[in-house]
C-alpha cells in the first residue's frame, strides 16, 4: 500500500493458508461454515482443496481471490480501514 497522493490505494483481503489451518487440533474453533460442521468435515474439505492445488482460503467474501496466491487486490481512492 502506498500513501503517495497521486497513487491509488489497494485493499487486500485476509486469507488463511490451508497448511496452517490443518495444524489446528480442532478446526471448529477457527473455521465457521454452514456446510461443514465437524472438524472431520472441515479437515476433509481443506484436504480436498489442497489436493486440487489450492494454498489459501479467503477470510470473508472477496471477488478477486486466487486460491494459489490469495486476494489479488482491490484498487480504491482511499484506505479501507
């Protein structure tokens, strides 16, 4: 992010690394999902995504998300804090 008045700002959404999440003992403590309720279900979904080559999952909604690199950024006129 830059504070140059002639430049635009870029908002980057948070993401979780799949490998990091898989280290948690109980994923129900850190992952909230309407579809996956148990630790086993969440873990299986993360393993499925990892096997498909995904490295990250989005925290919240992001319409410019790449599962291999995370949020690709959202240009804006001012910081989104």
